[in-house]
């Protein structure tokens, strides 16, 4: 019996499980890159923000990815505040040196260190600087007004060839959402 046991084992030891979840999360986040960022066009994903994996891996990966996106969303407030406080002059100019030695830099530093702490926590979880950069610059601002549920899992009908494992798509929501059509509802006037 597995009473009070949290999570799926996935046929691996705990270190291998964490590495698997990290790699899947990195793969999902890196599909959001621009097509030019890939070495060849064949390497670019057909649909950005989507990967295909087994159903159990997708279910286990979802909370991990959502925790990382939540870190990026929490940091957006501090990133905007730091951007508004930073010096607009060129680095090492007279204005910049004056700002650097004054109170403006101290205010900027207080705000910027909070966003840096969130980035470091995400880097600790994920382990890829490129994925963290993409998470905080592109994915975080996109989900800022959303309270949760950043990913969706869609079951695929065809099992995997070889071992007939159940496959699923895990993707970020918001880009390819279906809209409900209310235009077909007839007006009932009495």
C-alpha cells in the first residue's frame, strides 16, 4: 500500500526523478524561444509552448512548472519597479556616476535584489540560465493577471509505439485557447 506517499516514482530513484522533471520543464520552456534561436528550422518546435510526453510524466511535471511560473510572476512587480528607478544615462557618464553614488542607486538596489532572489530560486529549481531568462522575460509577463493553471494536459488517443504508453501533450495556456461561441444561441423573446 502507498498510503501517505506523495508523487509518482516513474521507475527511477529520487535524483533521477528530479533530473527528469527539470529536463522536461526546460524543454517546455525552451519551446517558447524564437525560431531564429534554434540551430536549424527542423529543430524548432511545430507549436511553441508544447511538448509531448507520457501522461504520468506530464501530470508529475505540471506542479513543478507552475511553481516556476509563479516565481516569475511574483518577480514582475519588482522588475517593473527597478526599471523605473534605474538611471537613463549611459554607463560611466557623469550623470550615471552621480546616480550611482547617490540615493537613487540605493533605492534601485533594494528593489532589484528582490527580483534577483526570485531568479536565483528559479535557477535553483530549473538549472538552466537560458530557460530562466525566457521564463522571466516572456512567460512571466504573459501570465501576470492569472492566478494559476498556467499549463494544460491533453491526452492523446494513440499510444506510444514500442511499449504502448499513454501519451499526452502538456502546453502553456492562453495562446491556443478555444473560444466559446455564443452567436449560435437564439434570442428568445416572449
